[in-house]
């Protein structure tokens, strides 16, 4: 593939002493932060809601900082942005559909973009939409290209294709991602948003480290370990010097009593104490120098203790899930059948009418499926093989149950909407104080800040998924949880915490994900979907089959 062009190869973008606070927020989101973006890919990592996207919007000129500077001004270079949400059509989609230059063809080829995709965007799978979004962003020939979670929704082959395509870009690349494999493949440096803890409280810093994710995160971990050791040493030093000061004070009091005890009434303990303190503090002209030295050492030890920064505490995903599993023998039962794919996914311009009557219908063939009350199931398969079709069928079968016998369950879809945000915040506000505390406690256990919700600030996509899970557990008391791509939009620490939480869920669990490591942490049964499509064949015209594997 030819290199993807960038007109300004020597551009650097520098943010200096930037402050930013959202309206009605109790404290700044960004405070006195510096960052510099240079040619090549910089990965931006940090917890959900910590300010990654806000910083990039400031760098692109979409937000104005309360204080600080961005140089050069945003109008002096060309930018392109690929959003997280696959529901957003690229602004240059029509232009890309009609662009048949050598550069455009190379992008299509590298990402496996079929000729008709741009004309039927709404019918594409999540992974296909993401490929097309990335392709349109690359086609902008921008000086600065921002990819926001580009591997959400995608399978391993698509991740590899995105990595190969983006590695050819020669401008300033900013990759907001928690996909360690992708960052390892393309990034030259990593910008970590880190919450740091001191005695005065927590603050957010930006820590730029060279190398890909494996290299930079290992360096960061070593620094955090060194900080923790420094804190322990400072604590030991402070305790030791405090002890020395107390011991010297006691010795001074005893010495005073021995030297001058005959001049004071033996029963006058207050007089003895005052004299001992006078000697210790130097007011009697004897031990002042020694006292001053020890006081100076004590002050220095506590000053160091107060200023040492360490990584802020993280949680392990303990959501205190207490609901019991269902007493049913099975919570879901589907007969052997073929689930048809959405017919609107077919490409009518390529249809062969002479074969239409005899061609088998495209769809997902499933065996008889039975889900037990404690089964934890992971659903895997390439994009376009029918995972969402299967989940929709399961969801429909549960919705068809009578209200009196309906199984209490929680379903969190692959994509959320602004309506989901409003409903979640409204539900949170209507809860009792006890229930609200339970939700916010779970939210904190998934490495998010509950105070952000209490101020009314809208949660980020990752925070919303956590909030929906915590609300569902408290409000619905589910005996079955279904989540489609639950790790989309989540930071790496939150993925670990979510895996721990779901692993402890006593009921049934069905998770659709391309993240094999995550599924391995919380499921024991795999439903594997495979396509019958041949290389180069449009997946929506082929069929798929599901097989079951026990761990």
C-alpha cells in the first residue's frame, strides 16, 4: 500500500498550562496540564471520564481552554476525526464513495472495503461501519488524524487491517484507545492520564513515555513501584524521627528532675514537667541547639511525606452482587433453526435474479440451545457472522414470556443513545438514598468517579455502560445478564474490574465480545460463530453456523 499523505510533515502541536472546567462542575477536569503531539502515533490512555477526549478537542480547537495556550492555532492545519460511535456516518462518506484515486483504492484494499459499503452504511455490521469510518478518516489527507477507540466492535482480522492501514499515516496521529494490541502495533509513544494521590488529595497529571503500550506501561509500572517504595521509606523515617523526638523530650524531663530535684517540692509534678520542657526546648539555655536540630528533622520528614505522589487507589470490581440464580432448570431454550440475517443487508445491485429462487437464504444456523441458571457464556465470531442476530433472537424470546412468569434479566446493547443517558440519570435521581448509594458504590468499584454523576454531568460512553450495569443490578435484580460488546469504550483497568464483577455473578451470563482475554476471565462456555463466506465474499450474502465449546 502507498503511504497515506500528510501535507505538513514538520508540524508539532503544543498545549501549555491548560485548565478546563465544564459548566457546573465542582472542580476542573484539566488543571495546569502540558502535552505535545509530534509526527507519528501517540496513544492516549486513561480511565473513563478522566479527560482524554476533552484534551484532544482542545488540541483540535473544538473547545477553548479556560487558561493556557495551544500552538499553533487550530486553523493552521487540517484535521480529521474518527469518532467512537459507529452510528455516526462520516461527513465525507459521499466523497469517499465517488473517489477512485490510487490512494483511495489503496485504503479500500487495506481495510477490505467493499464497493457498495458507502451506499448502505446503515445496514453494515458494527465492525464494517468502523472499517469504513477509519477509511474515510484516512482519506481526508489530514495533518492531524484522531482515531477515538477505532477497534471497538471489530474482530481480530479487522484490528490487524486497521493497524496496517494507520501505520502508513505520516502526520500527527492521536490514538485514543485501550486496545493494547493496536497500540503495540502502531504507537511510538504513550500519553497516560494518571490520577496521583498525595496527603492533600488526588490530582490528574499527564505522563508522556516513549515506546508502544508494552514498553511504556512497563516503564510507568516501575515508576509507580518506585514511588510506593519512596512513600514507605518516608513514612518509616517520619515515624522514627517522631519517636526520637518523644524519647529526647522524655530524657530531658528525667535529666531535669535529677539535676534540680532538690530545689522543687518532690510532690510538685507540674513544676518538674515545666522544668524538663524548658531544658528540652532550650529556654533554660542548655539544650536549645539539640531541640532545634530534631525539630528541623521532624519538619523535613513530614514535608517529604506530604509531597510524595503515588498512583491513586484502584478497585477490584466487587459489586456486592447478592441476587440468587434462577430456580428454573433452564433460563433460555431455542430449538435448532436458521435465523435469517436482516434482508436489508443484501446488496440488490449485485443480485442475480436467475438464482434468487434457488439460493439458500442467508442466515445463522444454530443447534438446539439451552442456557442453565448459572451458565456463563461467551459469544465469539468474526464481524458479520450473526452475533447480534442471535442476541436479538434471545432478547425477543425473553420479551415474549408472560409477565407473571417472566425471567428478570438485564440487557445492555452494543450501542447506547442520548436517550439511554437521560433515562439512566433520571432513574438514578429517583432512587431511594440507600439504592442510590449502592449504585454509586458499584460505579466506584468499576473505577469511575461517582461525584461526576452527582453533579449532573453526562457520563462518557464507557461510564454509561458501567452505570447501566450498576442500575440494572440494584433496580432489576436480574437472574440473567446479557451484554453485547461490554468492553467497548472501557479503559483497561475498568475491563479487569468488570471481568471480576461478572465472574462473581451467581446467575446466567451471556456476553458477546471480540476480547478473548476478557471472556476467559468470566465465562466457561463458548458459542463460536463461523461464516461460510469465501475470501472476498460479502458476509451478508453467506451463512454462518454456531458451535458450542466447554472450557
